[in-house]
C-alpha cells in the first residue's frame, strides 16, 4: 500500500447505549427514548422504544482477537449480539482512531447504523410524533459532534437532516453547519416514507440551506422500505446467506434508481454548487446509467416541459460530473470506468465495521489490485483528494502528510 493517504468516505458508528438516554428528557419523552435492553426471548441486547425491541444493538461484525485487534466475528454473517462482544472501535472514538492508524486511514466519514441507513429509529414513534423524531435526531447530531471531538479533523461528522419537517430541516442544517459538522445525510427516497419526490419544489428550502452552508448531502444505500428484500418468506426460501448476497446487490441497483431520480429532478440545475454523494452503492453501474440517461434525454427532450434543463444545455452526465460523487471499495476499476464516471467524482470507502467491510489486508488488495491500472495522480484523487474537497478539509495540511 506504500505511502498512500486515505480518507475513508463510508464508516459506521455503533450508537452507544447512553446516546439518547443521556441527551433526551425522560420527563418530556418518557419510554419513547431509545435505550438498550437485554431481550430474553431474542437472547441479545436490543434497542428498545416504549418497551419493544426495535433493532439489534449494533450492526458490527468486528470483534477483538486474542491480541485485542479487530477481526471478523465467528458469528459472521450475523452481527454482535451485545456490546461486550464487539470490538470497542465500533462505539469508542479513541479505539476507532487506533484501528484507523493500523489500517492506514487518515480520516473517516461517519454514518449511523440507525436512521437513513438501516431501520429508521426516528420513525418508530409513528407519523404523529414528528416533534419527538426531530428531538431524537438532534440528540444524535449532538452526540456525533461530541464523539468526533477527540480528533475532528480525522473523525468527520455528518449530520442527519429531519426531512419530515422542511422548516426543521433548514434550521438543523444551519445549526449543524455552525457547530462544525462536515456534511449532511438524508434519504434519497423520501417518497417511500410518505413525503414528496426529490423533484418536488417542496424541498427547495432544504437544498438552498445546504448549498448556502457549503455542505454536501449523502444518500446512503439501503434507505427506504427494507421489507421487500428482507423478510421471513425470503429467508425461508432463499436461506440467510443467499438473502444477504441478493439484497446487498439489489441495494446497489436501487441506488441507481435514486441517482436517476436526482439527475432528472432539476435540483442540480437549480443548485449548481450543491454536492451529493451516492454512498456504499458501488460504481460499476454508473457508466451505464449515465449513458442511458443521456441517450433518452436527447430522445425525449425534457427541457420542453422543464425549463431548468434548457438554461445551459447540460445533459444528466454533465450534472453528475459537476456535482455528484460515488464511492467504491471492492471493484476492479478499469481506465474506462474512470473516464465514464470521472476521476474527480470517485471516492474510497471501507464500510467499517459492517459485514462487507474491508479489513487491513483487503484495503491493501483493493488499492494495489483494484486501482492497478490507475495513474498515481488519479489514485490520489480517489483515495483522498476528492474527499478532502468534498468535506472542506485542509488540503495543504493533508499534502504535508503524503
């Protein structure tokens, strides 16, 4: 791997047990506050709300080996069933930094396990509890800033957006930008949660606030309704490991649909400085998507009904190259991938500590083999320069580390 500098653009925090109980008022919110409890019938620790288990305690596959270093759990592909069995780097910032040092990672963008990524813990309270949802989300954003404060230039905090209330979303974007968050996370499938499509002008105040703040918006793979991919009938017929293989790949293809929604939404045309990231969605499908959109864009001439598309004559691929990023971690990138996707649009990720994450040796393999045909200049862009620009980092300081 040599002296490559790496900014990891997709890692996850296992939310610690006191995240919400230490930050939300019991008098105000009562038993709705998410808390960790042992669930006897499930033989594991679970996040519970109103006394009911919501989700496993953490989507962490890494456990300590005999020397205390992270290794894949013998339970693989099943996650840890309690905090005590996880590697501390899942939930402890200092332990995470130690793993990053061992893996050769200079900085890492931080995503949650709950909300916009896996099960949406904010929606469990129901559609009439929007005030609670926003309060719980703000507690997470405050926690994340605290968690990353031990090394804010290395632990890159990405704030969640309360998209269920546009006014609250604008206020939270402004609050989090002022507090020092490095980016934003939202759903790329608001219509699957009962809200307008990305193309709806309903969202314009939220896009404007993000653009004004200079913060990118990440759409992480797997948001929306997971039940069509993961249910008892599927696992009964397919088997657990087959289900996981299929649904992971299906999520990538669904990210293509989300990207098509974004590119044809008009948002990028109206907010030319607003940047988006398609996270943990792989990249091999992007050349096809851009080629197909451009071809049909010319055929159907959407600018005839959408004047924002006629202002500058740009095609969907042009908007992508100007404003959208995507990250890879396991693929074998060829020169034609780089040309079609764009050397300035690619990022690197590990997905630590989830099931498909890269460990230290796999990171080296991904870089040395997956980027074998890539020039050193382009490799630098993919491994850290693009991410540094995206997250408004100090390029000069980073260059001194190479």
